[in-house]
């Protein structure tokens, strides 16, 4: 009985391990990337190309690619303020790194600024050689 309880406790603890940490590099409502896309940068050259598309006026941030990779979600052009996107987690599942994100839109009856926006979230996660897949969450 004690052995079964110990195995159950260890199994539950393993199942409840937190997702890999997500370190925000930049997040906002104005990107020069105006079509919806997800991106991964595994080295300086890939980050430089991504950053140039996103914000050509500002130099790319420094990332230690020996320890991290960069993931990004761009919502694309939206007709008003009030839209946002957030990378929630990154976790290895089924031989892949699954990046979960959530998009938000303003309520239908909200008063919003009539301005074009392009919401985005760019983050660093633990380095992995596994394929990265993005999944949207409605939570």
C-alpha cells in the first residue's frame, strides 16, 4: 500500500511539472509584420532577419543561443486597438516543443481607437533541437 501511494505521488508530481519558462523579449501592438505568422529563430542570423522584418529601426536584442531559442507570434494587421497576443508556455510533448499562445480581441461592443495595430509577442525559451509547433489556447 505504501509503495502504491509513493508511486502515485511521484506520478502526479511528474505530471504537474511546470512548462518550460518563457522570457519575454518584446511584446506590443505595433509590429512591421502585418500578416499573421509564427516564427522560430535558432541563431543570430535567423533572429537578425526576423527582427529586421519586425522592427528595422531598432537593433535585435542579444540572445545566448547556446541556452535559448526565440519564438514569436504575430497576429497580423488588425483594424482597431484592443487586440493582443501572449505566449503562455513552451513544453516538450510527443517529441516536439509545443508553444501555446492566446489571442485576444476586444469585445464586440467595446469602444476602441480606430487605428491599425499589429500585435505581437517575441520570447526566448530553453534551447531545443526538437521541432517547434505553435498551438492556440482559448483559456
